[in-house]
C-alpha cells in the first residue's frame, strides 16, 4: 500500500527547497531513474543514515516521492517536477546561447520576428526550449505570462499561487 503523508506543499519554495542541495537533487534523480531500486542509495551517495532519511522525508513531504513495499518512486507530481528540472538543466547547458539571444535582442537596432526566429532555430537544438522562446507552447503558463500582460481582474497573489 502507498503511504502518503503531507503531500500538499504550501509553496513552490517548499518543493524547490526539497531538491535544493546537490545530494537531495541527486537522490531525487536517482529515484526517478532507478525504477524503485533504492536499496544502495545511502552507500552510493555517501550519506549518513540521518542525512539520507531527512532528505527522503523532505522529498516525501513535498509530494515528490512516495514509498510502496519498501521502495521509493516518484509520484505523478514528482514526475512533473523531474521533467521541469530537466528543462532547467537544458536551459543551463544553453546559458551562453540564451545570453547571446538576449544580447542581440537588446541591441539598439532590434530584430524582426523572422530574424529572431532564425537565430533561435540556429542556436538552440532542443525543441522544448525553442517552443518556449518562440512562444509556440500556448498551454505553458510561463510562456503565457511572459507573452501576455497580466489580467487586471486577477490579484497579484492569485497569479503567484498558480505557479
């Protein structure tokens, strides 16, 4: 039977805090890739039992992982967060290319939308990053919030809670 404890993180920062240090993120990624085989994680990651269990507790309390039959696995929410951090990793790997795009965009001469699109298509290989930069992914709330001005009817605290 799956054990669920406090799986309703109040803030996005609760989730980010749970994976904020290198060992916690490595633990989270290892669980994502291990298909439930987490028996040797303490030894592999060179964690004390206390460090291991406090990190596992934080990941569980954030709703990112769950335990079933003595094995840890990602929750559905954890799978979404895992994919999001992979996207962040791709962006980090393309940091200087993204900075170059920003630099060209902020030049006094500006860019036409065709020129901007051509630069992005040339520099960026990953399709998901291209979609974000080109604004093609209309279901993504981040892209929507960047491309569209905020609604006057929604209060700022309401907009933040959506993320």
